[in-house]
């Protein structure tokens, strides 16, 4: 596992953060159940790329893709989880692509985190990227101190 702070240069990050947190960015409601034993929940998502199909907003991801050294891209999905009264996790899971790497890029700083089944915890800090093998079970944990927790999830091979 690799944690990289200040992943993008400040001006590139500010542009991306402003776009994703802006009032005109299209978020889509998504019911989800990541595991059979998890409680149902919801989040807002935007699919920038999935299985060869790109959204209109895909070009804003190019700097991250380049810096990650992506050779084969499976999916880029942004998640927005609203503030909760108590921290809630979504259930340990593996992403649907069972090869390559997963990279989680945090768009805003908050008291949520990514928890790994092995006990490792990565705090949500803006402009932080955590890269790990796709076989590591993980879960996202909501925040209680900001209106939302926003991140981008990359599934890819190098």
C-alpha cells in the first residue's frame, strides 16, 4: 500500500476540487449494497469511465491517470457520501475488477476514512492518493464533521 500526499500540483488539485464540489457537477443517486451482510445504503456517484465508456467530464481525470501510470483502465467512479450523525461503514468488500490496482483519491478533508480489513486506516485528506492491490478488502467510512465526503476511485492496471 502506498499513501501519497499532495498527489497533484496545487493548481491542478484546486481546479479538480472546485469542479467536483461545485453546484453544477452532476451527481447521481445510487442505492448500493456492497456485501450480502451489509445494510443497504445510498450514495451519490459519477462514473467518469467504465468498461470503455467515458462520461463527458472524463478529460478532467487525465492528470490523475497520467500520474498513476495507467495502462489499462477499468473504471473511474467518484463517490459523494453525505454527513452522518455517527460514523458508518459500508461493509468490507472487493471492487468488481479483480485484477490490478485500486487508487482512492480524496477530494476534501474530513473525519471519514478508508478502513482495510487488515486494520490499516487511511484518513480522508484532500489531495491524498492511496494505492493498493485489488485483493485488499476495504470499506469507506462516512464523515461527521463536514457536509460530505468526496473521493474518486480508480480501478486499473499499470
